[in-house]
C-alpha cells in the first residue's frame, strides 16, 4: 500500500512540474521566471496537498495495520512513541494545508525524517539490520519534497506579477 501511495505521490508531483514546464520557450525570459512558475501558488498548493495526503495515509496506515509496530519495538521505542508518531504525521498533514503553519510544519517533519534516517542507520550499526540506505529512501525523498515546499512557500511566484505568461495550447 505504501509503495503505491509513494508512486502516485511522485507521479503527481512530476506531473505538476511537467505541466508547469509546458510553457512556450518565448515566455521564459530567464531562469528566475521558470523558478517563479515552479513555485506558483497553484503548484505549491498541489505539492503541499499531495505531501499532506501522503503523511495522512501513512500515519493512518501505521496505526490501523500496525505494520511498523514491531520495527519500532525492535528499535527500542515504546508503544507510546509509536502512537505519537502516527498521530504526529496526521496532525502535520493538516498543518501542511494551512498557509501560516507550512514552514513550521515542514521543520517538524524534517526533524521526524532525520530521526527516521538516524534510526535506520543506528539499527544497522548497533543491531546489524541490513540495508539502512534503501530503508531510508522514503525519508530522503520526503526531505526533498519538504525542502521544495519550504522554499516554494517563501517564494510563491510573486516575482511574476506584471509579466505575461504564455501557455502551450
């Protein structure tokens, strides 16, 4: 289930970027204009919504299926921490959709993703659980998406105001 959600999230983010790049080349006078298009309010909201959907589905899935519960216990974390992480991801999913909360929410999720990466590498070094890099790929990918959201939230295409944008028909 998580692999399907991840695939759909990545595909939709890529589709949003490719759609943005569907501009006539004459409309793009410089790289700054392309960056403004990529960080437009619409694109930023789409990426935020997709990331929020991902965190909400993962948080609920962890809670309902208890798939990762054994991993948390094997990593030395308790039941309450597992419940906290499930709830934390669901609350942060909502925070990604509320404009004034986006940057603080991204910072909190960054800390969580770094904690996940730390846990995978710690388990490798301390307990011999194999392949920490591939176990951390989801967290690395979400760090990239969250970084884009944070940057785009600070620059929501305002530099494009007053410029004419031509879309391919």
